[in-house]
């Protein structure tokens, strides 16, 4: 069986350089072009300052010392000290400018990614784990920051420094320059092997880290189950294996670094030895000065340092290309598109709306999609020819076994998904022609799985609209949530934990209900809205609902059938089809599926129920 952790593995790495991706990245840099220009200017000046030391050394040895000119030595020392100060200022300024560039590009990218993710269809989130999306916004964008702060711009500085040193060496003495360059092919070979090995090691490190993150996220979320079943030791053993694999991957990368840098040092020493062997004879025969020899020894040291840095910067560039490919793949995922078929502006109805399903078929498995005109042959249909109509101000209840399609109807009505066949109408208008934000503004939705954001109570209730504090308080009072809020230490300013974990499930459900009421919806959707509250609070909610539902259309998904007895119509769903419909009394009289479900829940005899 495949390792579940492989679901979180990294994608294959992109090429070290991809012109198409580079051009897209350049679009994010363009607004900050002045940062790049000044960074390159500072790097160029810093590269020139690297030449001052060797030149001053040559002048001191070949000119000042033979003539015992201490004043010249002092002037040259001051020039060298000035070059160091300028180099320090250039390096400081370049670091600040490239860091500012990277941070601004990261900010723009993260802002765009988050805005785009909010427009993606729900089906996208069904297929992509949360951890992968978080990685795109965090780690992958951070890799791009590395490219700007320590990669491309700094690499240009290294290339300029190499060019400047090479030119100076050739101009000063081309024979000595050739001797210094003799080990460059070996440096290139070592750097090439290093890049290949480290690239593989980095990918393995990211894969192992992704598995650790996925494991931790799942176990921390399910810590109650881990502790309840005494899985602490077993899960610790599994984590130890993942942690050890991550350690091994890091050690592999360390081994490559530990071998590469000494290898470069050895090759640098070989170049220095080559210079000494070549230059010693020439100094003896007076065809080379000691000052030139000393200058070359310093230049060679400065020459090989950028070569080392370029290998690291090449890996940074390669990692950034892979990260940018993943980021742009996410940004290129089509967002939800609004239809332009609706003529005129959509206006929110003042009160209830009519909702109508016309022969609706739907399958979550998009590999089994049939067109309106094609045959329906797929076995994956969740809804099969569902049709019903809810008049303005009426209440419709959806009941049935788990998996019958009740929640799917709600998902389609809210346009989280679109049906493959049939139509859904609101006030006679196909919802596919209504802007999604306008459609969802009609709805007050209370889910069974309540989601509250980390923040204060007031913000969570006022989530959907710009309401005053008094409006929020009135909404909470209408559903009985004000009693819960008053018990909190800071009332409406009480900060809630992640997903509202600092309060009980019943209290979270009351706040969710207050949130829906505060939006003053034309259409109420209740997904077992009272499933997690006690009988006293449920009675308060039922009384508030009786007032709130007047003149508003309500669709209620019910698992407890006692809560839908007063509905205008009840639909009984079974395997995605409407098998029964009618009022509570009508359905009980028919003695069908609804009647059997009701008897199982209420626990009374059929005759007693009918008499009631």
C-alpha cells in the first residue's frame, strides 16, 4: 500500500532557470526597479573596492619600500582604509536594499495568493490539502525572498567582482593570470557535482519536513483521540522515524557542504602554489616584481571566493524556480467565474424568496459528468432528479438517512458547486446568472459544524455585514446568545480561541445562530441548528425562530425529526432521490419511510403518534 505521507511530498524540481517563470517574477520586481538598480550599483562599487588592496600592496612593495618613502606608505594605507569603509557602506546598503526588495515582493505575492485562494471554487479545496496551500503562501514565497536577497542580485555582484579581478590579473601579467586560472576547470567540476548532490538533498529535506508537518498537524488536531486510546507511545515512535529520516537528509546535505568547501580551499591552495612556482623563477630573473607576486596572491584569494558563492547562489536560484513554478501553478488555477447573462442589477429581496429545484442531478466525482442533453449513466450521482419548490415565507424540511443528499442540496443552493443537470431558481432566476456574492448575501446559514474565527465575540457575530454594536446585541438577544455572552469575562470583547475552542459546542452554535440573524437574511438555511444545545436553550431558539421566520423562506436540514413537525413541507430523501413529500401529518398517515424514522426517534407507537 502506498505511503500516506507521499500525499504531502514535494513536486519534482523545475529547471535551474526557466525564462518564462523568470519573466513572470520580473513583473513583481518591476515596481521596485530602483532598489535593483541601486543594489547593482553598490555591488559594482564593492567589487571595485576588492581591487584596491592588491593594488596598494603592489605599490607599497615595488615603489614605497625600495625608495623608503614612508609618506607614500601612509597615503596608500589611508586609501586602503577608505576602500574598506566604502566597501562596508556598499555591503550594508546592498543588504538593506535587497532585503527590502525581497520583503516587498513577498508581501505582494502573499497578498495576491490569498486573494486568489478566496476566489477558488470549493472543489479545489476538496482536492488539495490545507498544508500544501499553507506551504505555497509561506515556504515557497520565502524561497523567492531568498532569491532576491541572497541570490540573483548578489550573484550579479559576484560575477562583476570575478570579471574585475580577472581583468586586473590579465592586465597586470597575463602569464601569472593563466597560472592562476589553471585550477578553474577543477573548481567548476567540483561545484557542478556539489550542485547536483545538494539539489537532491534539499528536495529530500523538504519532503521529510512536509511529512513531519502533516503528521504533527493531524496528531495535534486529534490529540483527544490519541490520549483517549493511549496512543502516545505508538505515535511517538512514528514521529521518531519521521524525525530521524529528516535528520538523515540534513546530515547528507551537511556532508556535501563539508566536502565541498575544503575541496575549494585545496584548489585555491593549488592555484596559489602554481603562482608561487611560476613566479619564483621570474622574480629571480627580474621579469616579475615581488609586489606583482604579492598582489596576485591576494587576487587569487579574492577570485575563488565569488566562485564558491556562485555555487550556493545557483542552488538558491534553482530552489526559487521550483517554488515559483508551484506558486504560479496555484495562481493559474481558474477562479470562480461569474456569469454575465443576468440583465440588470440584482437586488436583494426585502423578505422571503421562492426557491425551486428543477430536475437537479449532481455528482461530486467530476470524472462522471453528463451534459444536459447526454444520458445519465454514471453510478456516482449524489442527487438524482430532485425537484421541489419553496414559496416565499414557507418552511421546507429535508430529512433522510446520512448520505441521502440533504447537505448537497444546501451546497448547490449556495453555489459551492453547480449541478451537472437541471436548474436551481431563486425568485424565478437561475442562480448561475446571479453574482455569487449577491446570492449568498440573501442567506443566513447555520451549520452543524460551527466555524468561529480566532477573535472577539463581536467580530464573529458581525462577520457578514457592517452592523452597529447595538444591532449585534439585538441579534444575540433574539436567539438567547446574550445570556451566554454576559457570562463571559469580557462580554462581547471576549477573545475566542481557534475555531472558538475556548467555549462549549452549544455556545458556539448559539453565536453562529446570532451571526446568521444579524445579517437579516431573506433565506434561512438551518443545518440541524439545535443539535448541540440543551433543551432550555433549544426552547429559546425555537421561540426566536418563530418570530424570525415570519415572512422569510426557511430550508432546514433535520436529523431530529421532532424539530420539523411544524414545517409547511417535508422532503424525505433516500439515495439522492425524493421518495416522500408532504406535511408531518400527511407523511405519518402514509406509513412510509418518514413514519418509520419518526417512530425510531420518538419511540412511540404508530397509533399514539397519529392520535397526537
